[in-house]
């Protein structure tokens, strides 16, 4: 079974001290009985009795003596999973297994939790030597009775009754989903878990790798923090559910005891680092940003002290205490950022909410408050996958808005603010592309340079504000008069440029004459003062393959000068050629 970094979020809020959350004091007066013929699909902790060691370690004989003296010493869980608090005392699970047939029946007994430090299985049958199996993450994988990531024991139950005893000890949360089934059913359950792990881990690793590549390309720290956030979640769960020890460090028993709380702190830290980077708290909420940094340093300092003093139980309590603080901070930052106008924060908030809801459902399932089920047990993992995907949407939404802002900024830089026309920066890339296309196709293309006659006198007589109004009106008229496909731009001051693709010289002159006539008829009313303007136009056409756009514009400018010295309010034309 998978370990959840969030698993006891609700339990910690309620009580950080060890507590038996599923400990009704029922007195059944006799040992629970399990039918060896049964092939249970789900957890069966509610079919056995249990007792809690009170400080001193008990032996099998001492447990047997306690039961004989008073069978009521055994309590019965009300759900298929027995759950106690962090760093609680060891527990014993006891039941008689009855085989009414004449043949031995092979069954696998397992505890589907990968983080339990030690699990001892005892099988006692009258007339046979007692059998003992050992497992747990305090034992190297190769030294366990069965080299599996979760504590397991295979036993051939003979005809008659066999006393089954399990002793479970851990400094982590005591979660004991007991399974009793055939090897085939056990394999089927493990296969289902493997499929789930593959999906959840695959999604998280894919998101982590993708964002790491984004960070490498864009150098935005939020992508790095998100990559660490998703990757450390996988590492945390792998260190707790036994996958880490089974695949990565099978003999590193000491590391296995400290890896989960350390990775939990790393997970929380990377999550907060992503949140502060994504929500830009350094800029918008500097005091909150400083508080989060202080909390992070304090937690790692305390963890270092626990490690130096070899207080694993305290380190675990510290790590689990981080979880509700982390969740509260994430929700607070998401809600406050959303209410502050950051629309991308809605994905962030919904994602955090999904993981919180998943954590509560898992905690309530394990605690026995709601009926145990696989979806309920894995609700946190499902919530985290949803959280990761929603956070990815938040990043994508933020990237989209940044791109739109960048495009808008680039577009603004290419637009003349007064007239709304393209400026040189906006005109030249498009014009050069069309000019190159005409050159390759050897088709017609012309350029016209347009200048407002005596514009300086308008500024001098009426003022620059009126001059700007006149310039805007003329620009609007030119824009309305151009053909679709022609490229018009303000070249600078009172000059405009027009590119006419697929247009010969005669047609260009017709367009230029329409411009001249329309501007001549234009009247700008300034508080009763009627202001009229005229324009002069210089036209150049391409007549050689090696003529560049720059050459054509220069030639059109020369023709514009000719129109000016010839009296203004007219059009002058010339040809560009390699001889020009």
C-alpha cells in the first residue's frame, strides 16, 4: 500500500499524541475465528482481536497468558484497518484460523503498509513447531522472511486450528490493513496497486520532467520549483510505501528510517517555494514571504536537531505537523491572490483544495470514520494528481497571459501611438517579406512616399495639439483610401509610406491620385476654423531583380522631393533599376 505524506493530516489536527482511533472497548469473550477456506478480497482487521503493549515488550507466551487469564483483554476494531497515532506503542493482533477440511490450505497473511518498522508473524499449531516470519522497513529486504516491500508471510494451514499472532511496531503512524487471502488474490491486489502507482507516478514524473525542461529553456524559477514539488511527492510516497527500499536502497535500513520525514519537509518546502514564486509574494506580500521563509528555516533547523539527537519519533511528529501548516498557507495564498485579481490563482486554489479533500478522505478512511475502500485509501494520491494537473493548468494560463502581454508589448512597439498606423518597426519586416516575394516571382511592386504640405505652418499657426489632430485625420483618411493588401505606415513626422504589392506603376499612380484628391477635399474643423491640407507623393517601382526595398524607398523619397520643388500637391514617379 502506498504511504501518504498527508495521510494523518486530520489526525494531527485532532491530536498529535498516540491514540487508538479505532478502539471500541467491546468484550467478545472469545478469540476471533477466521475460516482458512475464505479468500478475503479486502482488509480484515475487524475480524481479529488486538491488544496494545503498555511500554514493555511482550513475548508470545506472555500474550497467550494474558488472553487465557482474560479473553476480554482483546479489543476489536470496527473497520478493516486498525489505525493508531504517531509513535504509538506496539500492538498485537490475534485470531484463531480454522481449517475444517482434511487438506492443508495455503494462505498469504500480509499487512498492506510499507512503512511499518517491524512486523512479526507467529503461527502456532498444536503438535507442530511454531513458525515465525519477520518483516518491516527496519530489516534489509534480503533479510526479510519474504523479500517483499510490504510485510507478508505464506503459511500452509493444516487441518484444525492455528493460532495467528502478529506484532506490529513503528514510530510512524500505526496503520494496519490486515489481508488474508490466496496467493492469486494477493497478486491481483498487488497488480492493481502497481497499475495505480504507474499511473500516478507516471503523471507526476511526466509533469516534473516537462517543467524541468521548461526551466532549462526559459530560466523561470517557478518551473524548477514545480518540478521539484511533483518529484518530491513521488519520492515521499516511494520512501513510505516500500517502493524506495525495494528498488533503490534495499540494504540502507538507517536511511529508510529518516528518509520519509526528510523528504516530507523537502516536499513542503518545494511546494511553498513554487507557491511564492507563482503568486509573486516577494513583490505583492513581502511580510508573508518573509514569514514563510522563516518557518522553512525553523523546521529544517528542528529536524537537524532531531537527527542529531536520534529522535526519529519527534522528527516524524515535526514532519506531520508541517502538513497542516503547509496546507493552510497554500490555501491562504491562493485565496488571497485570487481575490487580489490574479485569475491564474483560481487553478492554484482549486488544485490545493483537491489535495486537501483527498487528504481528509484518506485520513477518515484509515481512521475508520468512513467505510474502508481502495478509492478512499488512495483519495490523497488522486487528489495530488488532480492538484498537479490543475497547477500545470495554472502555469499554462500564466504562460499564456505572459505571451499575450509580450505580443501586445511587441505590437505596441510597432504601432505609432498618435495615428494607430504601423511605424517603421512594424512596416519594414512585412514590407521586406513582400518585396522578397515579388523579387522571386518577378512581379510588380511599388513604393510611395507621402508628405503633408506645409505642415510646419499648421503647427506654428494653430499649435501642436491642433497639428496632431490634423495629422490623425489625414492618417485616418489615407488608411480608409488604401486598398486591402497595401501596407501603410507613418514613416516619421508628417511623412507616410505605402507599399503596393502586385501593382504596376500605372495602377500605383491611380491609387496615389486618389490619396491626393481625398486629402485635398478633407476639411478639419477646429472650433469653427476650417483647416485644409494637401499632400505630395513620390512613387518608385521595381524594374530589376537586384533592387532592394531600401533602394526603392530612397528612390521614392527622391521623387517626393521632386514633387515638392515642382509646387506640391502633386505626384512624381520614377523607376528603380540596377542602373539607377
